[in-house]
């Protein structure tokens, strides 16, 4: 294990499992072409061989976290060799990002629910058992810092900051492209009141989602004419591609069965979208009525408040 190369056990204990892959990417970048598929053991229940095209597993990990590790490691290369410097920088990046994510978590929750709930929620966020991964050489802490920052600035109507952080979050983890959803929803809600602002938010949602496409296109040219992220997810069963299907399909399922699961998964994803579009007019009407009710209540409260006594 690479972690054993570190003389300090304190730094080495943050190096586990996927940390090896991030370290490999930060050290040497992403591999070109396909690996030798004959070196892979059979993964099927029937003993049949692996599919003929398997992208290298390093392509399952998105680049921003190892890039941040490599950038900070420049400072430590003056005192350490390459691997230890990357490990130290990974620990520092993760822990700083964890504190930043806690700050944004508190600020966002405070804005939406008040200080008391924000404090209690932040304590649970920081000290739950799974929080140990936020200090390891994993991308979770950086991803949460960027995501929560994007949502906070979106609530603050600071769109440029929100888009930048959301864009970087999408380059940190493969599921980061889903951050585009709040931007899109806000854009749809603004459509009647301000079409320019609505289109701006919709365009911002596309920008936030774009790293997933960019990374796949880059992989297409580097891995030899295939989309490596998709191959890993589908043929090696590393993830959920097509969406919501690999949980049900074993690696030895034939291609027609995969296609059936593709269709079922797509329908499940489209149901809430279709429902929203069909009921959009009612949603907008309810929102307008709610806002009008709040405005009327505010006026009523002001009219019922006692008139201050004029000075004698």
C-alpha cells in the first residue's frame, strides 16, 4: 500500500481505499487507451469473460480533487518526495474543505431555518459517524464545500459565485452535475416575472452541469474513442449507468435486458419532470397566492399595531 511509504503514521491513517486512486491521478494523470482486459478476473456468476471493452477504473474519479492535491503538493516537494507530499496535501485539502463546508452549512441553514436549527444541524453534520471521511484523502469534503457554497450564494442571489462553485463541484464528483437542478427550478419559477433572469438561471444550470459532459468528451479522445466513465459504470458495474438500472441487472444480463432497464429507468426519472410541467401553472398560481397572502398579513399586522403616542 502506498500509505506505508509515509514515515508518519498520522498522515498514513488518512490513506484508505479510494485514496490510492486519487493519489495515482495526482501523480501521473489519467491513463490512455484501454487496459489489458485479460488481467481482469471474471466477474460473472457463470464464469463468462468480462465484456470486450473496459475503461481504466481511474476514469471513475473526477479531476478537481486530485488537481487540488497536486497544486498544493508543490509546496511540500521542497521537503518531501512526490508520494508523501501528495498525501500531506490531500489531508490538508480535505480538512480545510471540511471546515469550509461546515461554515456554508451553517450559513445556508441559518438563512433558511434560523440560528437555533442551524447550530444543531451543523453539530450533527460535523460529528456524525460518517464524517470521518471528510478528513480522509477523499473528495467528499471538497465536494460538500463547493456544493453548499453554491447553494448558499444562489440563495443570496450572487449568481456568479454560485455558478463558479457549482461548476467546480461538478468537476469534483460524477454526481455533481445534479447541482444544476436548483438553478433550473429557480429559472422556471422566475419565468413569468422576469424572463431575462429566468433565461440567465437556465443558462447557469447548463454551465453547472457541463463538467460531466466535458470530462466524458476529454476521456473519449484520451481513452481511444470511447466514453470511459460510461464504460466503467455499465460494463464494470461500478456505478448506476444507465440511471437506476444496474441495481437490478447482474453483470451477465444480456444487452436486450439492459435496454429494457434503460427504458424503465428513464421513465422513473421523467415522471417528476412531467408532473412538474403539467402542474406548473397551478404551482405558479399557488406561489403568487402565498406571496399575496403574506403581503396582506404584513399589511394587516402593521394596521393592528398600536400607534405610538406623540410626545406631549
